[in-house]
């Protein structure tokens, strides 16, 4: 049983309703979701990934979300979508959206379908990038840095375990045009999940993209983020209304407008592969105590379509320790104490034949400047307690774990200052104190690829489930 066509989607030909949840696996209000279904939405969408967790999920090739949590969310949404015969769309599956992450989510969805006896047409949007093709684009000057990162090199491409491109709306539209009932996409921009349905139904681009942006984080558009409320956007040719589906929460001008600045350096412009969403002249109106109407947003097509590239490479293996320091003598001379501890660790590494080039050692002082580093304006304020993280990345896990172990042992007995007796300098909340954290990754690709058409970077696979 396939989803409705664009014409069948509308009870009112001038209205499209989009139902959104937050990230797959983060949970949402079941009652709120059922209330959303009662409003007869034309699609259900949910983001399933992010780069907020750093390069680790992409590098290791697996999701950091538990399968049980993903299954719970996916099962509820899949059942609702099939009951209403509307599309269900997940973007950035498995957090990072590469082939193994996409396969994890696909297996969960297909298992739910078997268990529940559901039949549908599945579209899988593959977003992994061919390394040979990227090298050719690099030589043709079609790749540029995104922000303050070095230019991409062929060596960085080769070192990357996975490289994905972020899909915009076009691959989703192509999947819908092929009759997809359920779409599982690799890495994708969050608004594209929702804008695709609205654009395909004929909603003006400015309205479609702005509405998509306002709901792509689900409950973040509400005043009760912890409540996990799904949100519904009702679009017409001149604007849209956004409202929460869970009781006892609201959408306000503040909560909705804030989303246009979330994770975005420009408060007025949000870049997508095919153009930019502009809210500079948008009007946000509080209709009542729960609903906000937005009008006047624009979408400016790009002169050239671009696809954001993300790639991760392994830099070693990590071990760490979290230690508490409360001795005022150590805190008063913390920089000197850490300098002397580093010297001790370097001598230990040398004694173990671990080359200096084979490991990185960092001390992070939470309570002083661990978050902002040298830009911390309150670095010299009075401190009574420090959370010290000893962080080592080495060529092997054994090396990393050994160096952290030895740093703890040596540091716990190191004099607070030269000539002052010491002992028991650290308090640890864990036993053992050293945490062996496995492979460590860094971003090796964080660039833009210029393409003739968005379709060039992605592949849509269709399967009957």
C-alpha cells in the first residue's frame, strides 16, 4: 500500500501539515504523537543524526544511540505513518549517516515491519562519497574549505575511513516521486527532510524551507524541551503555523525564532545545498498561548549547488581519567604542578620506549578553563576545586592506558610545590581510575563540494518491504 500522491495529500489544496519529532532514539511524548496523528498530517519526519558528537560515530561506523531506543521511536512512527498512508522520513540515519549507520537503521525498520506485518515501499538514500570522484573534483577545483580548516588533500581523502555528503531536498523528492512510503537517508541536512514534501506539493520555497527549519529539531521549538513534544507545522502559500502536540507546553515567538540561530553563524541566513533560507524580513506572530505564525521568509537559490562533506580519520587510541583536586596548595600553583607532571610523564614514556611523536598528552582543568581555554575571561577567579581530566591519545590502546595509569600514580604523589610533602593529591570517582576509550578520530574532511545537480552526489535505492 503506497503513500498518497501530492494531490491526495491535501484535504485543503492550500494547506500542508508536517509532523516532526526530535532525534530518533532520543524519545518523544507518545500522547503528543498520537495527538499529532489526529491532526491528519501529510508526512512524519525525524532527524536521526548530528555532528555534535564529533567525528567518533562516523569513524567507528556505528551509532551511539542504543538499538532499543531507536526501535521504540521508529516503531511508533512507522505504525502511525502506515495507518495514515503518509510518508515517514528519517535523515542522517545512525547519527553519522554512512553506509554502516544506514544499514543499522534499515535492519531495525525491516525487523519492525516483519514483526508488525507491515508492507511498504522503502527508499534508501546513500550518501557515501566515492574517493576517486572526490579526488577528480579536487583537481577540478570543485572542493573548498568550510570555515577555518585546511584545504582538502588527496592524502586526507585516502586516510578517511568514511566520507559522506549532506543531502538536500532533491534526493528526498526523487524518492517520493518513485512512490516511497518510508525513506531512510544517510547524512542529510535537517530541513531537507521536511522541505522535500512541502516543495513537492507546491508550497513556495520560502515558506517550505522556513517551516522545515522551524520543526527540524522537534521539541526544541517548544518551551518544554524535556517534555519531548512533537510539533506540527501547517503550511499555506503565505506562511506557516507551528504548534506543540503535547499538552502543557507551547511554541512562542522566542522559542521558534531561536531555532533559526541554533547551530548557525548567521542569524538571518541558513545555507542549504540548493540555496539559502532568509529570515531577515520574516514576521513572527504569537497567535495564542500555544501557536506561532511565521510569514515573510525567503529562499534564495544558489548560483552553484554545494554539498557539505564530512570525513573522519583515526588518530590513535584514547585513555583518560577524571580526577578531583581540592588541595589549595596545588590549585594555587596549578600551572606549575601540571608542567612538572607533564615532565614526569614524558620521562616515563621515554623509559617505556614510547616515542614522543607516538602520543598526545593533554590536561583539562574543569572549574578553571577547560571549556574556553585561553579565551576564558574568569581564569584567575578564586577556585576551591578542580576537575582534572588527563587525556592521552597514543598509537596503541596499551600505550595510552599505561601513560594515563602512570600519570595518575605519579601525580597523586607529586609535591604541590618544590619542597612541600605530598600524597593523595587526587580523588577519583571511579575504580579503576583509568578509562580505556578505544579508537580516537578527528575530522579529516569538513569541506564543500560543488555539483551540477544534487543528484550527482547521492544514490536512491528502492526496495519492497
